[in-house]
């Protein structure tokens, strides 16, 4: 008696072993397929000495600490791009941003600028339009997604040893005035604002919050800022 063909296709006979081999091959291909890579995030930080991290190792400035925290949370972040230099005012930051000719879209952007305007005795009426222009550019760099931009308030350097012999109360009033201005502009655009100023004033009684120069924040202080920023960034990333 002739064995019946499994599949009555003329000129073709498929045996059970061939079926098993086919299924096995398909399983191997399925397992070997690469799983989709995690979404990668890019972060741009704009500012001055407080952003670049004057007097602390680069890995301890707040942008790098933000990225480290995000990575620890399982988020795929590139190294931050930092456009900041000690001593910059809003005008100098603007010149650097213009020179950089930024074309790339960033997933997140932070802006912290103004202390040197205050330190040099520049007028707040000039700071306001300059800060607003920088904020508008930060929004554009974030692909016009206002929820992915963060503004930080200006720290109060008047509580530091560097301010010895100066009018600390006046410095505090000036800083508050500058922050009132940048907060008003930030709220106008619906941007997330982090008020780090009260924390910086704790340095008057906690030297661990200051770098060795007795003026700039320490890595510990930057870590506190980074924690707040990262918490917000996490709320804006995919689960």
C-alpha cells in the first residue's frame, strides 16, 4: 500500500521532520531578533558658572548629575551639551548661543542665567528682554515643547564667604528682584520653574554646600538641584 502524501501538491512531499526543522528555524529567528532600542534622550544646558560647575569636577556639575540620575532610572541619556562659562551675563550667553548655531532638537533644555548681571550692577530692565529671548530660544531648541524646558532661579551668592564686607541684604534683595523677573517671564510661557534660591541660602550655615573657593556651590549642592530636575524629566519621559 502506498503512503499518502501529507500535502497533496503534485511533485512536492513535505515530511514531518521538515516541518519540525522549519518551526525550529522560525523560533531561532524570532529569538535572535533585536528588541527595539530604548529611546535616547538629548539634553542641552544653558547658563554660566552655576551650570558649568566652577571649582568642582565636571561630573559633579548639575547637568552631568542629572544625566547620571536618569541613567540610574533606566533612561537612555546622552552626555549633556553644556553652553556655559563662568562670568557670563545674559548678553554673553546670547552671543555664545548665536555663535553655536544650534540646529538640533533637544529632548530637554535647562536655563539658569542672571547672577552676573546682578553682580556687575546691570539693570533689570535690560535683563528682562534678554532673558525672555534666551527662553524663547530654549523653547525652540526643545522642538517648541514648553513642557521639556526648565528654568532655575538665581542662587544667592550673598550668603557666601566671598561676599564678606559687602551688603549681604542688598545682594539678597537684588537676587530676589531678578528672580521675580525671570519667574514672571517663565510663567508667561508655561515653563517649569525650580526655585533653588532658598536652598543656596542654607550655605550661610552649611559649608558643605560650597566649593573650595567659598563662592560656588559644591557637588553636594548641585546634586540637590539635579535631583529636582531629574524628577521632573522623569515625569516627561516614556514609561
